[in-house]
């Protein structure tokens, strides 16, 4: 299977279920940017429940802007906020310290383009999962791609489908219960080396 996906910000577990089941991976880089999608947002499990991490972007006067041309608004200290949120949420998780040195450098620099930063984040996640970071990119946008399984819908947070993923232990599940399909970071920090076997055992709900 050749899976076609948007490279989003620390993608959801559903994204990674699709990734680990794919024989070949293609990232969509020729699409128009859309607001309120996972392109610049991720959800983690914090003390008060589901928490949104949102990367601020520079807005332009253009009606349409290619995703690969979207720039990050680095005039705020969003990196510090995101890292402190991750520390607060996962400091007591079993594997946060195990992976901490891999992820912390991502929040110390000023990346210009959102797509480039997302790919950097993905590369670290792939390394933690011991997956080869091998992919191709689209050369033009296709509404109905040929010879690819289209998982681009997974980037649309407004039309998210429920996935019946198996539960695993989360830091605050005694307060709020199990929250499914968060960022891959939630699975990594809680399950660590078991994350790959978990992803391989799950099934996606395809529209």
C-alpha cells in the first residue's frame, strides 16, 4: 500500500497507524493551506484533559496559500509554551525522560516554514519508533490520487471520525478516563518501546 498523508504537527495516532501499515509513504506538499487542521496543531493529555498545542502562522492577504509556503509566526514564544506544556503533561510518564533529549531541541530554534518544521518533528518521531524516515512527496495536487490510498482526511480536525483504538495507560486517566487518538507523543511517552506493536495492532475507520 502506498499511503498519501499530510505531514502534520506531531501527527495523531491515526496518522501513525496508517504510516506503519504502509509499504510506501507519500507526503502531500502541493495542497493549499487550510486553517483549523492538524497542519499546525496537535492534542495532548494535560492535567485538565485534552489540550491543544497550536503553532501560530503568519497570515497573508492571499485568498489561497500553498502549505509549503506558510511561515511560522515566531514573534511569540510559542516554542517555550509548547515545551512547558509537554513537560507538565508528561514529566511523570514512564518514557518522557527516555525521549526528552530527542524532542527538546525542536523547541529551541526558529524554523521559518511550517512544513519544514513538521518534517523535522516527524523525523524525530520516526527515529524514536525505529522507523526509516523514507518517503516521497507529491509533484502536483490530485483530488483523487491514482495508485495511492488517500489518508489526507486525517488532517481535518473538524471532520474527525471516531476511531475505536485500544486503551493504554495515560498519566491523568484516573481523572478524565482514556482519551483516544491524541498526538503520537502521548503514545510514545506512555508506552515507549511498546508503541510500535500498539500501532500495528490498531485498525483505522475509513470514510
